[in-house]
C-alpha cells in the first residue's frame, strides 16, 4: 500500500488494519517508520494480532536446507492462502553454535539440535519468521545423538498466549567419547522451563530415527534386519500424559524399507517405500490393530520420484532439497532472544 494512504489513517484505525495483514506484510510495513515499528512490536498489538491469526488457522509449508558445515543455508516457506513462496531471514539463526539440525516444528517454533563432537548436544527453540532463538536449559542427563521429539501444547484453545510445547529426549551416547548408550528419557516443559526424568526407552525401541506428533503423543518407527535387508519393524509411541512407551499393535506390512508416520484429517497414516519398487500409504483403522492400504503411487510417478531422492525421503519434500515441515507463522517468540 502507498505510504501516503497509510499516513492519512488515524493511528487507532492503522493499528486495527495491521492486525488483519499476513505476517510477512506486517514485517514489511514495519520499515515505514519508527512509530510503525514500535506500534506493531508492542505486547498489546502482538496479543491482539495472534488472537486474530488464530481465527485464520493459517499453516505454512517450511523447507529447511542445512549446508555441509551445519549452518542454515536456506529457509523457504509457502503460504497456501496467498499461493506464494517466501524466503525467510536466516542471519540470526546462522549464529547458533555447533552443527545444527532441525528436529521438528511445534506451532510457530522450530526445535533445533546442536552437535559439538564428543560434547553434550544442546537444544534450541527458534522462530523462523522473526529469526529469533533461545537455548533450552541443559538436560538432566548429558548425552550425544539422542532421539528428540516435540509436541505443541495448548490446553485451552481460547488462551492466545498458550503457545507452549514439550520436548521429549530419549537415549543417546554418553559424552566425552564414551561408547555406552544411555536408555534414559526426559521431558522438557516450556511452561516450567525445566526437565523431568521419565520412563526409560525399552532397549528394542532404540533403532528409531525420528518422532512424529499425533494427538499429543510421539510416534516413531524402529528398524531391524528382516530377510537380510533393513526393514521397518514396529511403530512405537510415547504417551506424554502417562510417560509410558508402547508399541502400536497393528502388524507392519512386509518389505517396508523406509517409513514416514504422519497425521492427516485426524487419522494416523504411514507412508513407505516397499521393496524399492513403490510407495504406498496405509491408514491405522479405528481399532488401532490393522494398517489399511489406501493408496499406491503409480509406477511411472515412482520411477520419476526415485531419481530425485538419495537414501531418505520426507512426505513434505524430497531429500535433495532439505527437510520439509509445517508450522504456524507467528511474529513473536514467547521467550527472550538469547
């Protein structure tokens, strides 16, 4: 919008209008003047703005690419409402210490893990839209290469400031070069800013790679040697309320080499490569005891898709362009920047 048009609006009407703009547009308008920046950076504005955005229920697709040194190479996001791509600022995020990996999204935040050789790993929470971040408190058990997952928590939908999260850390190697694998688990709660030890992960659950959030629990897939090939063995879950690990009782389809567990329309889906020849989708039935096959990628499409992937794939992007995930764009990070 023309600056002359904005300048003619009464201050109260101007601020009210800004509450209905997409996040990227608000950031652009902040450059108009110092007064605009201050008005749209206040606690009261952000409280009302987030309340308005909650009604829109906007979700973006975020693609993250990390370079060989572990720094953010590219952050790109797609707005489904406006059908437009945005390149997000990454300068502040590039200052994160260690070799960085993006673990998952939780509401408007990204959970990142920093690796430091034989030293304990560190965890960070980032707001990719604002380029702000903070380091989480040290875990009670120092560890390297643990399995990490995050769950977005909002107990009261009417609470616009309830953008809380819980982080689950399970297993990992002891730091300072020790080979011993620690099976202990612990949970971080952003509302108390503290860690709490919980039930250890069962030893046969350890070969899991990453967690997926579904209805307040974390799901993962374990792998093992089946018929001289590495195949998916079980789908496991961690219940945040009870703090207990368990297996999904449904038997796994045969020949699954790579698997992603995702949520769609409040149902749990499993997307996997079968014997390196096709990609299929299964849905967990209401009894949670059977995986029902619901779709198969056509052979020609699979052959074309397989050319673009390396040793792994994601349901939201291919391996060659980085990790893909969904997040809710929000202007402010709930915690102070480090």
